[in-house]
C-alpha cells in the first residue's frame, strides 16, 4: 500500500505547502495526460535494454510479485538530489552501475517499514556494479530522516535527500509515481527496467535473484 501526504490542522506550514503542491502536481499530471492522449512516446535510447528486462519477467514473483517489468524500457528521468555530503548530485553520476532507486519519506509508514530490508540488500549485494539509492523527500524537520535511520540501525545505505521534494512532483507529474514508497530498477545505461509501487521484502531470495540477474552476476 502506498501513502501520500494528507492535510491536517496539526501540520505545520511546510507540510501544508507540500500538500498544496501535491494537488497542483496532480492537476498538472491530468493536464499533461489529457494533452498527450495518455500515451508516452517510446524512445529508442533503451532498446538495447529490452532483452534484459524480458529476462527479469520470470523473477517478478513471490515477494516481488508487484514489480512491473517494463515491456519497453525508457530512460529514467534526470533526477537531481543531495548526496551524503550535502552536495548536489544526480542519477547521471551513477551511470555504469545498476540501481534500485527508492523514493521515501518518514511520514510514510510503509517506507519506514521497508528501510531495514533495503539496508540488508545493500549490505548483501552492494558493489561497484550495484547500489540501493534511497532518496528521502521530507520537506520539514530535515534532521528527522537521518535520526530515524540511525534509530533503526541502518548502516549500509548512503543518505540521499531532496528536501524540496522536486523528485516526488516530477515523477508524479510524469505519471511515474502515484504514492510512496515507489522503487525503480535501473540498469547501467540509465534505463528503467521495472517499477514497484508500495513496500517489498527487498532482502528476500526473490530480490537477490533479481538483482543478480540485472547486474549480470547470473545468466
């Protein structure tokens, strides 16, 4: 189950602004979808990734049954965010590495629940070929995400954050995100091979098999 921010009398101004922007983004998405007939034009940039995506389809089962494998992989958006040192970076900086890009927030209960599993996946499968890139989109109380990760004992995930939540709105407006958490499997060429809306057991045998296939560790 995915979560989206909801307005309440107790939320501070930053949270209320977040909700207002969310509504605007939703309207913008409907406008874009209507203007384009609801269809996204295929880009040939990721045609070479299609065989890999097809080989992953049989692995989207069990704990990963909700993973939607792309029939026609497309380049993931050029998302920018803050790195562990606070400096700006982007997904472009990870080219050459397979990624599991997870968009999360501390106000999202399912997001909080899957963080330990993502941390264990990074511990087990993280390498120069693969990384879990978990991007936090909290817009207020910016000390909270790091404190939460420390509290639950996350040690292997690097801390990436987008305190303006631009990523959330860009992906939502493009029809690539409906709520949180949302996770994307991206190959070394920057092409999105699959997407999962909602939490998953990312430390499961199914997840490990998927990542090994995606990185070429297994045939």
